[in-house]
């Protein structure tokens, strides 16, 4: 608990919460919640839910992530995924993802360059493949996890009134976006768990 600088007399709750519920009521449903707040104006929220057996071998998954950094900017990511289980170890998925970012403070330094966290929106559609040899419900199981994804979409820069219109005249406000990503985890209870991740944009 920290004092609230707004002076309203209320205490400010800070801390970290990590909640992972697997195989809820032995139904295969999953729910993850990760929340972190260490300063008054900075916090992150990551929520994910997965519901199996929507249509026979299909599962439905949804994710939402938000990061607010002081009074500077806020980033949001929402993803909806349909998963087709090929075998108990492998699956194929289709997904759509919406990302957005925006500046919150009007006290940003005005110059000839737009910062990386300037206002934009990005909508992508993609496909992915997953292969796992260990049981995720067993924290002490050995195995390998591999995930690959390919997505494409449109990235749009949203004009912010705190910047001069002249800055945007030389920019392509709408551009094509392509991304290839991979993620791998090797888990062995007798040695340290290792992971690797690579993205190509």
C-alpha cells in the first residue's frame, strides 16, 4: 500500500498477482491472470482464457494484454484464436490480433520525430502451428514445446494533435505488415529449463 499523490486520502494498492488455473473442474478449461503495479501510474494486465471442445476437435482461446507506463503511453493487444487439434501433441490455429498504442501525456517533447510509442493501430490475421511433447498440467514433466506463426495485416498511424501536421505529411499513414515468429521451450526436471524466441517482421 502506497500513499496516493492525487491527495484524495485513499491508499494505492500495489503489487503483483499471478494466477494460473489449468483443467478447471476437469473440463480442460484454462484461465490465466497476471497483474502488476509497482508505481502509481504504471501497471500491466495480462488475461487469457481457453475453452476446449467448442466444435469437436476445435478449441477457442482469447487473450488481452495492457501496459500503461506512467502518464506517457498505453499499449493494448487483443487476440482471438481458433485451434484445431491434429493429434494430442500437435495443433493448427487461425487467429486475429488487434494492437493499439497511444500517447497519454500532452507534455511530450515536440520535435521533428514521432516517438516509437506514438499512436497507431494494427490489425493482423494469421496461422500458427504448435507441437508439445510434455503434459502442461504436470509441472515436473520433461519435454519440448515448439510454436510457429505467420501473420499479415495493416498498420495505421493515428494522427495526434500534440504533433504538427507537417510531421505526418512525409509518412505513409497506412502500411502493410508481415511477421514470422517462433517460440521454443525445452523442459527437463534435472537441468535448468531453457527457452528461445525469434521474431521476424
